[in-house]
């Protein structure tokens, strides 16, 4: 009889309890463009699948969108901030066999691909570094770092969307476009630089070596560099600044001086992209770690130092939570952005307090080794 009692209770339930809620389907839409305002771009590089370029609002780190790229990507933002370029590897069989390597261009405003150029299968596959992918001063060419392991630079004409040539750069690495649009320089393993002036059609280049600029054994330099006026600024593993001019046919050392004079604790630069420059005040921000020793040059920063390049003066030391990479805005009220693992951090710099940094925002899942963080209007 128990089943009969249950049956009777079923029919005693009110009709409202048996009514089925009306299904209202969701209609997904996409915004035609990202929100207006200044942006910060981070690269989340992957070796096991697709990489991505993430776009955040510079004022509050609000997530605006992203674009997808291939494995082992490098990233570059165009001078005008309207186009993001990536180099990518698309592996047919993942662990062996053919791999297609491409340069991709994305429209920043719509976060959509606009062009793709197939590259020679020589692309340098490594952790992201800003100077593995570069744009000529006039925006006509994109320069791509190769390593097979022989080093060279692929030249891509942006207007035609074609590879125009390959420039051998034996024993040298990194790409530093000059203010002369047909020229770039590279850092060489013997402590010299080599400068290359492209042919009119970009099919090749004439090479000019420099005299020795740094001692690779006693004071090696990082590949990270900043353009300060007409010169390039590099820092060394031991905390020295090298100011290099690439204005003439051969690169020349303009000056060398120490960041750490008068300090204690064995502090030295560390990380991946460990320097950033604020043009409005001529201040270089440097990620520093203590107790430096041989091999500690990739140690994330425990402090960010604000340094006046003109007066050669240390202005302030701000503690930070193990920042691997940083960049800074160029305006009168500087903002500094840093990366800690997959976290992007936003710091406000106070010009009235020696450019002391105060954290204002952070955002997770920004990228593991994002070394191309840029701020653009």
C-alpha cells in the first residue's frame, strides 16, 4: 500500500509546484572595440599550446580583452599603439617534425587578426625578451630574431606583407633599431656591437662592427635596453650603466657608471626586463636584488630603484614582491607596472618623494614571464 500513498500525495501537490520554469536563452554578444583609454599589454607565453596577448586598462588594470597566438610567442607593440605583432610556432606533430613559424599582426582596438606572414623556419624559440622582435623607426620593417643555433635577423616589409631578406648576425643577439629607419644594431658575444644598414629594398645589409664596449667576463650586460634620447641604455650584471650611441656608422660607448656606489648589501639588477624609463623626468627604474653572485642575474627584484640619469643619483628604493619585469609610462605622473609570476602589479610613482612606488592595483593570470609590458594611449 505504500506506493499508493505516495501516488496520492503526488496528486495533492499544487499545480504551481509542478509548473516548469520558462527557458529564456542567453544571447551572447561581443563588443566591437575594447574600452577607450590607455592600455597595458602582457604576453602569456605557452610552450604546450596557444600563447595570448592580454590587454588591461592602464588606470585600473581592468581586463579589456585578448588575442590568441601560437606556441613560444614573442610580442611587439607598434610605435603608434594600434597594432600588436607576435611571432609564433605552430607545431604539426608537437614534439617532432614540421613546424610553421609566422609573424601575426592584430588590430588592438578590435582585438582581431589583420595579417599573417609566414617566416623562414629559423625563429629563436626562447623565453620572451623584448628585443627578439622589433620595429624600424618608421614602422616599415619588422625585425625577427633567428637562432638555428646560428643567429640572423629576418626582415619583414610591413607594407607588402613579405619577407624581404635575412641578415646574418654571427655571434650576436638582440635587435636594437636605430633612429635611422634603415639601421639596427645587435650585441655580440665578444663585448662588441655590430650595426647593420639595410639595402633600399631590405634584402640585405652592410655590417659595421664596433670596438669592445663591455667585458663579457668581468661585466656582462643584459639584453634589456631603453632608448634615452638618441642613445641606448643597458645595465650590467654587476650594476653598471652603459650608455651606447648608435648614431654613427659604428656603435660607441658614451659613458659607463655604477648604480650601486655608496650602497651596501650586494645589490645588483635581476629579472628579465629589469629596466624601465620615464621620459618626462629622465628617471630610470631598475629591478634590484640583494646578495648578488655569479648566476643570480635572473633573480626577481626585491626592490625597484628610481635613478636620475642626468644627475647620476639614486632617488629612492621601493620594496616590491619579486618583480620579474617592469615598464613605466612617459608622463609627468609616472605609473610603473611590474610582473610577479602571473600577477601584473600597478604602482603610482610620487615625483615629490623621489619616485617612491605605491601599489594601487593588481590582476591575476597576466602571464608567467611577460617581458613586453607596454603603456600606450
